[in-house]
C-alpha cells in the first residue's frame, strides 16, 4: 500500500477530536464518543454495524499504526486484517443494525493484538473451510488473507456476541 493512500491525522485538544482525512478527500471523524485511545500502544473504536464503519475502522488502524510506530509491513497487514474482518462482519454476520462493532488494537512488545466483538451470528474463523475464491461475484479470499497474515489467537461466543482475537508481528 503506497504512503499516499494512508490518512493524515490532525488532533485538536480543544475539542478532543482527531480528524482523519484519507487522500481521496472523504473525511472520517473519530471522536471521543466513538474512539477512546488510552495510549500510543492501545485504542478502542466502537462503530455501528454498517458498511460505512469499514472505512472508519481502516482509518483507525492506520492512525493506531502510526502512533504505535509499527513497521510499514505490519501497518499494511494490520490494515488488511482489520478491513477484511470488518467486511465479513458487516456483509455476512447479520448483526442487528442497532448493534455495535467494537475494535480494540494493542501493541504488546513485538505483537499487535486485534480484538473485535460483534453481535452477528456465531462464526469461528479457526474452523471455517476455504472453498476457494468466488469467481461469480469476486472475493472469497478475505479470511485466507487474515489467516496468512495473522494468527487467530482466540474465538469466543458469549452473551450473544462474537469475540475474536488476531495477533500479528509488529516489526
């Protein structure tokens, strides 16, 4: 992914807002009500279960990668894992439209941990079969990209929510 495709982030301490503006001139606000960044090494984003949330989660991942000083390769892999997983949740998870998707990113020494919680139908990515790409509509390889570029460390279903943990190298 070229650097020109990465968003620029501008923080405004007076309003507690971080404005993230991707290079294609669509603005995404990540505010205190949606994102709580505890430190440079951890952050949480709460999003509606909607298509528009995918771009916001991707912008959040890029901002996190910059603040956590991830390598360019780790940044690209983080972006792909976050984007592909959120696409799966939104397009296939059948989550209620009033529910929230929660994305937590953490840097732990040489590991980046991605924790995603959603109210969609149960889905354990560790046991899902890969039947090859879908040649009719395109796609169908997102989960395989996630498996190739991260380790699926945990999956749990509790209180009507999926919780999946991915880990990837930070360097």
